[in-house]
C-alpha cells in the first residue's frame, strides 16, 4: 500500500531540471524542500530552501528529515575526473540514501542517465533489464546509484525508482536527440508516476514517446507512464545535425563515448 506523499525533497534544485520541476510541482504538495550546493531562489509558500553539499553526511541527514519522497537530481551531470565524480555522485548518493533510510523516507526517485548504458549500440533496442554498460566515470556513478536504490529498496524498505534519463532539454538539438529526447512535460509525468505508483524498486527510461527511441520503455508504461511528446516533430529542424565521429554516432552515449576510448569497438557486443 503506497504512503500518502505530502513532503518532497528535490536535490539539485539550482540546476536545469531542478528549477523546471520546482516550478511544475509548485503548490501540488504540502511541502517541497529544495536543496543544492549553489544558491537558489528564496523559498515561497509551501517551500523550504536548504543550501548544502551532498558530500556532507550530517547535513544531508538533516535534509532528509520528515520527508516522504526524494527527487534526487543533485550531482555532477557530465563526465569528470575521479575526484570530481566521487564527492557529488558517489559519496553524495550514499549520504542521500542513508539520510532517506534514517528518516523513514518512503521512496527515492533517482536521476540516472543514459550514460549508464552508453556503450550499447544505437542499433540495439534495450529495456529496463539491460545491465549497465557505462560510457565513462559519470555513467558508472549512475549505475552505482541504481545499485544503491536496489540495496536500500530490498534491504531497507526505501522504494527506488531509477530514471535512465536521455536528453531532457527544451528541444532536441541534434539527430541523436530524436531518439533520446525527453520533454519537460513528460519528465513531470514520469516523476508523478515515481511519486505515486506502488512498486519496490524499478528502472525506467526517462524518454518521451519518440518514434526513433532505442529503448523499450514498457516497464514505465506498466507503472502508468503515458508520455505525450515525440521528438519526431523536430526531425526537419535537427535531423541533419550529426557529429561525423563514427564512435559517437554508433553508440547510444554519443559524445561521451570517444574521449579516452582505446578499445577495439568491434569487440563490444
Ligand atoms: P545540472 O548540472 O544543471 O544540475 C545538477 C545540480 O546538482 C546543480 O545545480 C549542481 O549545483 C548540483 N550539485 C552538484 N554537485 C553537488 C553537491 N556536491 N552537492 C549538492 N548539489 C550539487 O543537471 P541537470 O541537467 O539539471 O540534471 C539533473 C540530474 O539529472 C543530474 O543528476 C543529471 O546527471 C541527471 N540527468 C540529466 C539529463 C539531462 O538531459 N538534463 C540526462 C540524464 C541524467
Ligand atoms: C546526461 O546525462 C547529461 O546530464 C546531460 O547534460 C546530457 O548530456 C544527456 O546526458 C545526454 O546524453 O544527452
């Protein structure tokens, strides 16, 4: 039986998706607590603003207190060196789930990424059961987050909802995004499913209903996700925009794949 979700924490609230979802969820819940390491706009009615570093364990424990559900956007959102990934995405994620466990939080919605599976080919159609195949340290940190969600769901009773988000920006910006794009409206739809559906631990794709999608998102549909947008509407505008790099164009992770790539790509199944 799903708990009534009234008090929500959004991490990464100063970031692109955090700011969009702050506006969209405004007034829909009794409390929306907003947190980021960067300054945020002042709290309005029904909001609390808490500036803190996810790598600060005691601060994150306090952040999670009295919270029913967490939308975890906070972290470094691109490729980085190991120290740059370790604090925000590894230590930060551990702190977040520990805080959720200690607070008795019902669920954590995790902004995972397509870069957790970036080394699948674009010719492959994969679903939520595809094991991670990260295209870098950032993608690996997202795979780790998915595993944290699993541990805390099955062992500690904190429901986990890992969204392997594709490309969530106002519009698709190139041919790749005709497959990977997620509109902000569809992100809100998926978050509502994550906040209210009855599940224990799930992986879903954060993607619109794109004609060219690489991902079988039937698991999200089963839980109630009903995306309304299709990147195909932008095909004439951006369909010709390609990088010219064979690795980038071959693999789902796109531009995250070529840097430091030293293997024989023909050996990747
Ligand atoms: P963003 O980079 O705009 O926002 C991330 C936020 O996390 C920033 O405001 C940053 O200050 C905050 N942050 C970083 N380190 C922190 C720390 N140590 N403590 C507290 N806060 C910290 O990224 P965006 O685009 O808003 O994405 C949100 C989440 O969704 C990220 O986790 C990203 O990895 C994930 N995602 C986003 C996609 C997209 O297309 N926008 C695609 C796939 C995943
Ligand atoms: C991500 O994970 C990044 O956070 C975002 O900035 C985009 O690069 C996105 O993936 C993508 O692959 O388009």
